[in-house]
C-alpha cells in the first residue's frame, strides 16, 4: 500500500538521501490524509464509539433472553422433615410484554404450608402472563432495545463527524506546512538573487562603473534577504513539527517528519477532488441532521413510554395445571391457577410530570433540527461563495505578479545599461516579493476555506 511505503521512507530514506530538493521526497496530501485516516489514535477512538453502541444493543437484547430459575428449600430438625420445597421454572419474554411460563413444583414435609402441597410426583404448570393495560404495547424492555438500536445508528454518524474533524485539523496543519514551504522557497530564491546581484555590483565598482554607495545598498539587501530566509526556515521547522503530530504508524507508533520531506506544491489543483467538496450533497443526508433525527426518534419512544405510564397497571396470569407432563398438552380447563394484579396512582402527578418533560425534550430537539438545517445551508452557501471569490482573487494576483516580474526584469536590464540604480531594482524586487507573499497567504486562505467547507459538509473522503 502507498502509506506503508511512505512510512518506510519517512523512517529510513532520510539517512540515505542528500538534502538537495532534487533528491527529496514529496509527501502528497492524498497519502498524508490516508495515513491520518488509517492510523491516527483519534480515528481509532471514534471506532470504539460504534463498538460500544453495538454492545449496548446486545445488552438490551438480553432482556428478551429465556430464563431458567430453580429454587430449593429444605428443613430437617430432630429427625423430622419440616418441609422440602423444589420450584423450577422456565420463562420466555416476548416483544409485547407478554411472558410465557412453564413451571414444576415438588413439595413435601410435615409442616408444609397447605397451599404448597403437590402430588407425589410433583405438579406441572404452563401458562401466560399478560399486562393488559400498562406495559402491553410499549414497556421499559421494548423501549430500551429500540433506543439502543437508534444509538447504534447515531454512533456511526458521530464517528463520521469525529473522523471528519481530525481530518480537518490535519488538513490545516498540512496547509500551514505548505505555506511555510512556499515562503522558504520564495526567500531562498530572492536571497540567492541578492547574492548574485551584490557580487556583480562589487565587480562593477572595482571596474569603476558603479559608485561605492551601490555596494552598500546591495549589501543591505543581502542581509535583509538572509534575515527573511532565516525566519522562513524557523516557521517551516515549526510547521513541520506540528504536522508530525498527525503522522502515526501501525501499533500507535508516532512518526517523525524528516528534513528532506516537502509538501505537494500542486495541491490546489487536486484538493477539491481529494476532499470531495465539488459534489452537491443533500442536506437530509448530512450526518448532523441525521443524528438529530435519530435523537428525535429516541425521544418519541421515550414519550410513548411515559404516556403508557398513565394507564392503570393490570397484570393477568393464567396457568394450566397437571400432575403429569403429558397432561400439559391436553389443556384441562378444570385444573388451573389464575392471578390478577391491579394498581393506579390516584393523582398521577409523577407520571404526568414525566410525560410533560418528555414532550419538552422532543419539542426542543425539533427546534434544534430546524435551526441546524438553516445554519448548515447558509454556511455551505457562504463558504462556496467565499471559495469562488478567493479563486477569482488568486487569478487577479497571478496577473499582478506577472506584471511585477516584467517590471523587475526591465529594471534589471536598465541597470545593466546604466540607466537605473540598485535602489530602483531593490524597490521593484520588494514589490514583487510583497505580491508573492500576499499570493501565498491568499492561496492559504483559499485552502482554509475549502477545508472549512469540508468540515461543514462532514464528509469522510474515499481516499
């Protein structure tokens, strides 16, 4: 894979290569972003969110697991068997609060409670427990599983947002690295030009063609360019160290960006394709809005559960009885055990309060959804407008730079012919440097705007 090769080169090749740019290694933005997406610890932490949500679903499903229960109690005292009680049951919870039961009892003893007496071979029973009012159509068990499933889907969206966020931060670090590298190249080139011009003027002075003041002017320019170059080197080193924070290898191994690595200078051409910001996305499919929709669905289940609490609690239980296991299948209605439990609070103040709170949460989430939709729509529109404007400004700036370069070349030609001065050449060159600096900052601002659009769209590019 590409990123594996990058890792090896990051760690090994710097000791084998020279520091010249022709022998340097370019770290492309696509490969860099792929490394961050694959190995950065924050990306792996985001994956834990999904695993946790899956565990919550499994936990909620456990409420519907069949259950076997065995209860045995025996008392012997002074060679008298007071009681020997054995009760075993098998329960199957179902979706709508209904519970299927099978039970076996075998009790004996001289002081056994009469209601617990069973035939000599035990007593078999099979029946059903039904919550007729509260808990039938929705209950804690059902709501817990539905909300866990919603949380699982929501956590996948939260993972996407978290990964997008770290890719956004990594992109900004790369753009700063690219900006400082462009500054470094700019000052390196003009420092070299200043040195060359200084040597030429010194020779002209020695031949009597130039006054001594011109050598001083050229010398000051050389010192100024060296000062700017040194500051550019410092800025580039700091940006490189910051970029290294996002470089990780397998087994959580941090990687170091070596001195012979440099960024992809053709980045602006490929950026839109890499970040996938050219495609117009449907806002309904935006991770933040989908997450809010899942949140609303969870609140709706909570509201239904709270509304169900207003109903009276009426639980019915019916069991067929038989002294033989085969008798369970015959359904003898003459042998049975029936039970009923009824309760209802007189004022329902707690239940009505909880329902009102659930309604308010649902209403508040609805307002959040509406607000987020409008905010995202306006931000995307604003950023697309900003990107278009900065792109146009960049074109204008390139034309200005071409004009400044022509002016400098013409002034240098006039200096060779003795019709100009070192001061005018330096002035033209300073204007060109300032224009190129402005263009670098403008391009960096354009990259920042595209990265911000990438963050707002919350995409995870298929790198």
